[in-house]
């Protein structure tokens, strides 16, 4: 089994190997608005849920080839608000259109033929076609690296959940009806697979006092 030292990998090789290893990744389809109110939409698979009270997610945002932070990062830092839309299998093609490199101010939601729907607490709209969307506020920024390939992790507090009636049962989302797209390495994706259940082992830790 080859062991590869990350420090010996030139250029983007470490990035490529990393995204081959950490799979499948969920995709945050992030809506922001700029100072003029123009809508921006782009996908981010460096995305994860990281806390419960308050409910929190992270999205890691890199730079364009010209060294400028991606429009999502610029808008998020300026406004402190975004919506994280969930990308389902059916939305793969539209999501891919919004990943194109467009000049600042281009409305990728319109480019992809998607419909904006109003949010309750934040200015950016959600994607009406996405069955699950999280209204979020930026609470922390964590820098990752200091080179031209630097990222920053945006820690986002979820302030509202939008869930399609067709998926929502008694405060939960039916995992068999939500069909989330998975991001693999390179340009590869995975369709949602078979869903099965596994109960965790019972706790062997002492019960909390009181
Ligand atoms: C499935 C997918 C996942 C992506 N994940 C990320 C990511 O986690 N971080 C990132 O900086 N760029 C990511 N990208 C690239 C951005 O979506 C792309 O650079 C986009 O043009 C950024 O748009 P913006 O400048 O409007 O923010 C991803 C692209 C795709 C197709």
C-alpha cells in the first residue's frame, strides 16, 4: 500500500487526492446576495453539519484563479447571510451550471433556469426547486492555509429550516424520499444508494447524576 506524504505532492495533487478520499460529500448549494441585491448561487462540497445548539454547518470557500475569493465568500463576508440549499439527484445538471466561473454580479440562479423563493430571516432567496433549504448567518471564519490556494471555513448558524411537505413527517425528513446527490473525486458524483438502518450499541457509560 503506497504511503504518500502530503508535503511531497506538488501543486493541486494533494487537493485531488484529498477529494478522492473524503467521499461521498454532500453539496451545499449556497445563495448569497451582493450589495446591489444581485443573487449569487454556487455549489460547495467542503460542507458538513458541525453543531447542534445552535444548529451549525460549515462551508469552506476557496479562491478563483485570479486570486480573488469566490463571489459566495465575498458576499457572505459582506452581508453575513446565506441560504444553503440541498442538491438532490434531479438537480445535478442545474447545480453544475451554477458552478461555472461567471463575472461578479451574474445571477447563476437565473442562468440555470431556477426560481428564487423568499427567505424568512435572511435576504438571500432559497432555490424553490430544492426540497430542503437552511437559512444561515455567519458566526465565525476560520482561515485554512495562507497561499494562493487558501480557503476560509465559514461557520454558519442555521436560523430556519425549509422542508418540502412531501418529505416532512413529524419533525423529521424521510431519508428514502430525500435523494441527495453525492460528490466524489474529480468530476464524479454518486446517485443516492439503498437506505438501511443500524441501531447504535446501548450505552455502557454510567447514567448522568440527577
Ligand atoms: C460539486 C461541486 C462542489 C464544489 N465545492 C467547492 C468547495 O467546497 N469550495 C470551493 O471553494 N469551491 C467549490 N466548487 C467550485 C465552485 O462552485 C466554483 O468555483 C464557483 O464558480 C464559485 O462561484 P462563486 O464565485 O459565484 O461563489 C465546487 C464545484 C462543484 C461543481
